[in-house]
């Protein structure tokens, strides 16, 4: 005698109702999870935004100094990078290794090696209006709170800035002065290993005099 297969009973109405409720709940839960799923993390912004200003007489791009909540900057400090090659990217790496948390300056003026001759790069500290990390010593913190840091790629102990580089620096500093009402006597520079001007290849007094003749229109 053949063994009978187990009887298959049809679900009653109560079972159908419960299954329907469970199905709806599962659908709603899945939809909610999709809504709550975090969006992909945005890529990290580049170290610097590049703005070309490499022709004498050209005006700087307006977005260069256009920040949403500008800080109360009162001074400008200019350094040379003490290296013949460079740009914001390589300086950022070097400053990371130094423990500065990335590029210590607000602006970088290129010399045609890793970026264009006279090309201006605005670093993340400028975009965030954050304090720089370009000085050392007891007075560093005080100056970092009020001073915009600019680094010119090059070694002032070896050679002077290129003409285009110097013109870009003049226009950058002049534009910052106009934007923030900074007087020329609050523009400072430390070039060369001893800060004296790099074997007289850079004169702060001459640079300040040139600022008076620069038009940023």
C-alpha cells in the first residue's frame, strides 16, 4: 500500500491577513532604510584652487578673495619657500610631515616649476579663513591670528623672483590690502635663511614703494 503524501492545507483567512501585514511592514522597512542610507562621502577638496595671474596688468580673479565670512586680517607676511621647485601640492606634503596639518600658508605664488610662472594658488586655510602655520617662536600665535601668509616658490639666497612672479605677488598683496584695508607698513617679508632679504635679492622697502603704484582695477 502506497504511503500517502502529507496533506497540504490551504491557509485560512487569518493567516492570509497576517502574511499581508508582514509583507507591508517589510516593504515599508526596506523603503525607510533606503532613505536613511548615507550618501557617498564627498571627495576631499584639493589643496588649492589655482588662479592664473601671470600677465602684467591683468586683474586678479574676483573669486580669489571672495570668501563667505572673511576674518579680520590686519597684516600680510611673505616668505620664500627656500626651495627652487615647488607648488601648493608639494609644500602641503612637506608641511604635513612637519606636523603643521597641511599647507601652512594661505597663498602660494609659483615660479614655473610645478605650477605656472606667477600662478597663484589659494590653500585650504584661505578658503576656511583659518589661521596659518608659517611662523615659529613666541610671537607666532599672535601673528597667526591676524596675518595672511604668502609663500613665493624659490630660494632667495640663490636667485630673485621671476619678473612675472614678482608682478603676481604685487597684485596679490595689493588686492588683499584693498579688500581688507591693510596698510603697507603692515606688509612684512622674511626672505632668505636669515630673513634679511636673501643676499639683497629682495628689498621690502622697494616692494612697499611698488605697492603704491599697483592698480588692481
